[in-house]
């Protein structure tokens, strides 16, 4: 059995048994090969836009003698799949903006797809925004740390397969001490991750706050008038996130 990272294992864990999978940006096709070896999928398309990874994926599938199960296809995003041939799509290991672009460009191919498992390396809010715009509903958010990096895995279904609505999911939260988490903040922090905060999620946001503080420091050095406005916006964002973290940190024992 192929050995894969904890991150890919967690993504694999969300793929229902018997699925027809498309793994877009498959690189070495590790995810579909692993799932096929476990007999968790009946068919897969491994899509790759770049020639090197496409060839690596083709080699991996050939060496694993899985050509009958996994079709490696060379192409951009969802152009490699046909409508109706896939139940589950995984897109992992790229930026959230790129994942949203791939889904937007290929949204015609999503008819009949029942589950999206998306793992943006950064910019998770882009993915959440796209899901809302296209009436897909997040059903799960996972977070993990591996080799010093923190990853979020977002799973979503089309609205007709969901018990909850996006209105419910992104409703404003009132935390203790009068702290409010509005929709904009929920898009960043993640509605499920916020409702069930884990230690690794706090670590992620402490580190994000440090990055934001550095941006503020750089903006403070700029003489441009628009930098003052941006500096203020970032400062307010830092304060809002800090308030939420402080509030949830205080409540932590009741969550764990
Ligand atoms: N999905 C694997 C994982 O999570 O370990 C590989 C991630 S790798 C960092 C990103 C892969 O996505 C690269 O192999 C890249 O060539 C591919 N990629 C980027 N944009 C793409 C697109 N528009 N369509 C298909 N593949 C794409």
C-alpha cells in the first residue's frame, strides 16, 4: 500500500466508499492510487495541467497496475472530466483563489457531483465565498498540522443534499463578553472550526495575526495616503480576530 501524508490521508478519509473520483491537480496521483489500492473508489480521473506532474501521475498509475481504475488526463482544471462521470472531486495543495477559479471555470461539470473535498494551502475564505455563491454547503471543516504547516480541509455538498443552509451556517455568532462574529469573519475563520475550536486552529490564527501585524508595520513605513486606510483596516481586522480568539480561549475547557 502506498504511503501518503497525514494531510492526504485525512482527505482520503472523506471520500465515500464506491465513489467515482476526480482528483484535480493530482501531481503524482498519490491520492487516487492510495484510494484505489484501498478499494475505496471504483474509478478515478487524475487531472494535471502541467506536463511533468502529468507524466509522474501516469508513471505512478502504470507502476501500481491501476490503469483500469485510474485515468490520468492532461488538462486545465475540470476540463478533463465529462458531465456525469464523477461523484466526488478533490482539489488539494493549491491556493484558495486558484481552487475557486478552477471550480468557477468548470462549474458546468459539477452537475451530478455530490461532494467536493477542497484543501486550500492559503486563502480558505475564497473557497468558502465561492461555495456560497454557487449554493454549495460546507458540511465539514477539518484542520491538521503536518511538518510545521497547518492545513484546512473543506467538504461541501450541493444545497439539495444538505440539511443546513448557508444562511444558517454563516449566521452571526454572539460569543461571551459581547463579542460578535459576523459573516465576513466567519468566511475567514470557518464556521465549523469556530464552533469547535481546536488547539491547532488557535495556533494557525496566532501565526496569521503575526503576519498581519508585520503587514501593519510595513504599511506604517509607507508615506502613501492610501496606506493609512489600509493600515487601519488591518488593525481593525487584527483586533476583531484577537477578540474572538481571546473569548474562545477563555471558554476552551467546555469545548475539549
Ligand atoms: N493534489 C496534490 C496534493 O495535494 O498533494 C498535489 C498538489 S501540487 C502542490 C499542485 C498541483 O496542481 C501541481 O501538480 C500543479 O501542476 C497542479 N495544478 C495547478 N493548477 C492546475 C489546474 N488549473 N488544473 C490542473 N492541475 C493544476
